[in-house]
C-alpha cells in the first residue's frame, strides 16, 4: 500500500502541467501532479451525483463545499487560477463520511471495473495536509492537534492524560497485553465510558480473551483528517510498537473511526509489514451470537431506530452486523431505515467539523435527529461513540426527549450485565 | 473471516474472460490492466472492490423501491404460463 | 471576464439585500460556478467566471437582486444545479451569478388537488423521498434525477425518461412564480389558477417561461403534479442481430397503444459495442447481439401486468431476444443516473483515458432515425481519425413526445472528449463537429435539441434557421421583457435582439 499522501495512482505523464509558483516552492506542483488524474476524473464528468447525499451540502447549499469543487480546485490550481490559500476554506467543509465518493457513478458503476474510483476523502485529507504544509492552518484544528500530541490522547474532556486513559477499566481486571487487544478510543475512554465498559464485559461474557495496551495513544485518525500527517504517523508508530511489544496479533475496535485509521491509514504508513488483524466489534458480536457463544436473554423494552455510522456503512460497507445484533435483542421494537437511504445521513461529528465549524456540525446532527423523531421512537441506537455526543444533545431537545444509546450498551443490557461507567 | 488483514487484501492475478476484460474476483469483471497505462489503476483492496459491487446492487434495489411498490418479472410470468 | 466592472457599492448593496454571508467574491466561489457537465473550454476558464456570486433564500431577494442589476446594467446568470448539458448556467460576460440552491423548501403539499409547491433549488429525488409517505410521486425522471434541481429542469425544458407516460418537465409543472428580467414577480400557469391544468384565459404564458435557459427570467416557485405512486414497474430489454430488426421492433412497441407504456429506448450497434467495454450486463452477451431495445411500463398492477405480457409478445414477435430479468431490471434501475463516467473513454489505440462526455441531442422523427444514425457516426469517425482525442460512445433513440410514445424521438450521440488535451484547435474542431451534426438534424426536419438546449456554439448558430420567423418573435419578446439585456446574455443568439 502506498504513502497516505498518494492517491494510490502512479501517473505515466504530466502532460500539460503548468507550474505557477503558487505556495511554497515545489509543494503545490508536486501536489497537483499527484492528484491530477483524480481531479480530472471528477472535473471532466462534472455530474454532481454527490451533492444531494452530502450531509454538509444539505445544510450549507454552497457549491464551494461540494466534492465537485474539491476536485475542480485542483484543476484550477494546475492552471494557475487558484492557490492553496484561495481554496483552503472550502476543504474545512467536509466530515469525510464517504457518501459522495461511494455515490459517485465513477465509483458505484465503474470503480470496481477500472480499479479506479473517486477518492474524495483522500483528496480532502491531502489538500488539508497541503494547507498545513504551506502554513495555512485552521486555528481550532491546530489547537486540538497540539493538545493531542501533548497528552497523547484527544482533549475530549479537560485533563485527559496517559495517567487516566485506563481509568474506565479500573475495577475490571483486564490484563495488559495478549494476542487480542481491545482498543478503546479517546471519547469512550474519557467521556462515554459506559461504551468501553459494556464492550469489555460483553466480550468477557462471550468468552473472548483480550487485553489492553501498555500505553494507548490516540489512533492518529483525527490528526490525519485535519492535515497533520506527521503527527498522525507519530501516534501510529507508537501504537504499532506497543502492539508488537505486547504480542498483539488482533485489535478489536469499538469505534468506527479507529477501524478506519487501522485499516486505511496504518497500511499506508507501514506497508506490507503491517500484519495486524483488525476486527470491528459489531462484526465480532454478530459472529458470537451466530455461534451461540453469546446469548441475549434480558428484554429491552425500547422502540429504536439504528443510526448507520458513516465510517462503517459508507466507507466500509458494514451495515448488516449491527442490524443482526439489534434483531437478536429480546423485546426490542426496531424501526429500521435502510442503509442506502442512510448514505445521506450523518451526525456531523467527523472530519473535525465539530471543532472548526460547530454550527454546521450541530445542524447536521439536528437534521439527523429530526429524521429519527419522525419514526416515533424513544431511542436512537448508534454504533459510533463519536456520534453519540452530538446526537444526544439534539435528542434532549426533542419532546419527548429521545435517548441516544450505543449498540454495545444495549447488548450488555440484553446480556444482563451491569456495566456502569458514565453514560451521557 | 470478517476481520481486516492486509495480507488477504491483495487481489489475485487477472485471467482473461472477454476482449479487453479480465477477472480476479469471482463474478467481478475488470479492465485488462494493459489498457490502463495513461490513467494508472489504484491500489484497491479486495474488500473495497467487494464493497463497491455490493453497494451497486443495493443502490439499484433502492432505486426500484423508490419508484414503485413492486417490480414485475418477465421470467416469473413465463414460468407460471408454462 | 466582466464586461461591466462591479463596483464595491454594488457589492455592498447586494450585501444589504442578502447579508454578507451570502454574497461571495472570493476566487474559489467564482471558479466553481463556471462550468456545467457539458464539455468546457478549461483552457479559457477565466473567460467564464462571474464577478460575484449571490445565494438568495427568497423570491423577494431574487427580485431585488434583478432590479439592482437593471439599475446598474449588470448581467445576471441564474444557476440551479449546474448539471445541464448545454451552457445555460455558464457565465459568458461576467456579472452576478444567482445561485438558487438555498431555495430548496417544500412550501405546500395538497393531496386533495394533487399538487406540491416547491422552491426551485430542490432536487427531485429528495422531493420524492419526502412525498413517499403520502403515496404520491413527482415523476420527472431525467438521467440526472439524483442531482438536477427543479429550477434547472424548468430553465432547460427538461426531458424525462418516462415522459411518454407522465410527461416532461413542462407538462409536470402546473404553474410558477417567475422573476422577470426587470425584477417583477409574476405568476404564470395555464391561465391564472395556481392549480389549474387547462385554461383558455389569456395567452399561454407558462410555456414561454420553459426552456428559455434563464434568458427570460428566474423561476422562484413552482407548483408541480403529484401522481399516484406506481404499484408496479416493468422493464424488459431485448437483443437484436441487426439495426433494422431493432428499429422496427422499436416502432411496434412504441405504437402498441399501451397506456402504461413509459418509454422505449433503442441502443444502436455503436452503443452496444461501447457498453461491452465495461458494463457487466453487456460484456457476456454473444457477439451476435448487435442492438438492444429497452421498454418500461409503470402504473397500477391491474394495468401494468397485462401490459407487460403485451410488451413481451411484441418484443418477441418483432425479432427480439429477451435478455433476462437481471439485465433488464438492473440496467433499467441504472438509467436514473446515466451521465457517462469519464473512464469509458478510449484513445484510438484502445487506452483508457478520462473523457468529458458530450451528449449531442436532437429531436428526430421515427422515419429519419436510420439515416441520422449513419450520418452522425460518419461525422464522428472523421473527427476521431483526424484528432485522436474524440471517441464515439454510440447512439440512443428514446420516445420523446409527452404522453405520446408513438411520436418522435430524442436522439443522442455520445461523444467523448479528452479534456486534458483541449486547446483552441481541438475546441474549434469540436464545435465544427457539432455544427455538422446539427445540420443533419435540420436536414431531416428535426430539431437541434430535444432537451439540452441550443445555447452553445455549434448549436446556437442554427437557431434562426430552425425557428424561421419564430426567431424574430423570440427577439421581440426578449427585447420587451429584458430591455437592458441583463438576463443571461450571450445565449441562443438573443443578443441580436438588441442590434438596432
């Protein structure tokens, strides 16, 4: 697998490339040469099937925020019309959910045939990295990443530190190290610890042996999403070294953002040596239910709908296992909305949106909650702990209020487990 | 196997199935790579190709359902006529 | 670039109308509202940017913007989805680009009189997602269904894949509110009732404001038809050993007299060859399969089921080989997003290159279809051989008459253009190719464009010839409604209306 800056493509020709001296010497020229074919792949089609599925576009209706513009800007930079300073603001407006690049006919109808698909998420990440490298930084992202590097974890609450990263598990006697490691992301480790505890206890009940890392740092995903690639690599290198040191062969992720970091970003950093197996918890739990190693016997009397996490559904095609799990919970009334309709849904929590454009993130979450409320439910179930904070805030505004629960919390409830932790 | 392992994400070698068309994964047609010298192919893990194929069929099913309550099948009607 | 330089005071006036968040002057905002999917002279991009972009939310704001433009004689370029296949939304002489995407609300749903009133910035697929719970649908179904917007459909006079059953945009729009080029907001319909479909009061103004490519005003609200959600959909694809058999089968199906018939589509040999490049439905088809005809029907089960049996019988009797449910249903469902993807493009040596798609459309009578097909392909071949950056992606013929499948055809030839190789020489060659194609359409008594529009070089030159005396009437109307020539100037040769 190639460097994360690369599109994975190696172009045979740079015909027509006009250098223009915009931006620091060499960087912009190199960038446009690398992304040129991706850019024209979109620009020459100009079809915009991406626009109406984009959660950001649904709110802003500003064509600058379309994947079309994200690609067209690169063509414009090649032609000398625009510089990275001119375009950096556009790329803030993306949650990197992956709806656009999947919905794009260049992916959906011919991406598999040509082994060449639309890669808007990569384009946004690469352009954000170019902006950072060119000295065009967004103030809140900069602060967030600096704080993350300081504490080795994201500042999801005041005072996060390596000293307290395992506090969520303090009475659970989870060993350090082993063949299988549970990776608990920063939001679950420090903010919504009920998710971490529920996951751990469910796995234990199903007979899955697992341990924790010696030093769990942030996965590096958010830094990469915001354009701070070197910092992302630093975090990644530490985590991989820790995994190797403790003999880990398999990592269980409970958060889709980590699943993406470990299956997309880490291979691009580490290449063919990267031999760790990554398993997302919903896939594992569904399998355990199927094998009879986990049985859910306690009724959960709720009327729920499921929020497809963007990074599971759109970016990885994982939409069956969460639904299988929900259907195995006794007494649950499950009002489903299909996963294709949910290509245009989002909580607004990804891609740094809550940090740099909180008003847009809030509106995206509000609209998601409105859609849920139309179904006459009392609970919105998510499989992404990052989505749960913004959605909970909006759910509290509904009348009657709609509770937001994590899928693993409901599984633990149905398994009769008293997991505790802070649930908000 | 439902986890991700980099080692199993490499697609198999292509075998020709039609003019200019090859197959690596079962039932997934692909362009003959020799035709992609000006626009180079991307590194596309097996799981990504399969995600695209699955998404396409799911999208088409969604489109049918968006437009009408049912889709009539000519084959079924023929069978029932027989 | 701008003919009239925009002063700071004009920008300030716009800000006082809209709020400064919705008045955009930065370069990225301008450069990203220049092109539409139609091939674009990317080597001359900066000749096609506006001076300023405004994002209105209400009809009143649109009215004030247009009045301001008249006062200062600044061009106005309306832009809906920017998904059109002619250049209606491309700025030709700078000015104020009015981007209506924020105007995307549903204003009223009337299930008793079967209408829905919307703002022009709403997309039909998103509208229909909201309407589904009521058992109704707005059946305007272009190949851009998931991305085009109601305002653009009106501005371009859009065509629907299922128009033979449900009508096209101009049949499905019952009435509208239009901002005239001088800024007044008026209502136009069939007569004056917002929900009246047929009237003989006054002139039939609604059709005047359809398909004008933004040159006669900006639609600010539209009242649309609601039809019952179809109980059943039926699609059948037939294969044929030659064009003649497919052509006569097309005629037979189109003239079958079935009320639920929604469309018949003829794919010629070049189209099937092109589909064999990368379409999983066509790759495994035997070489004897040269042409395809697709047929669809929608409606109640009571009508559609028997209709499907008639369709199957006619298809087979006229030499068609049914391609199976999977191909039929899969390909039909894909027709709702059928803008061509760039990697369909091939160099003469067979290498894949990303090509921009030029869909040259015309309206042609059934009797002329075979000759138009031969002559268009011959033209394309010459340009492909001479320049090496074009590609022939085949032709379609689709039933064209609203509610009249037996009538004329939307005929399209899809030409790929290797856009990264565009320079003035190639651009001029391509425009010349379009002219030759257009001459053929007119030679056979057809129309330059069934639905995309005739705004561009290569089409616009022929508008007076096609319209005859009607072109003078067009110029008079344009001059009267838009005395300052500010409403989307430079399109359809209408600037000639001002030559004294």
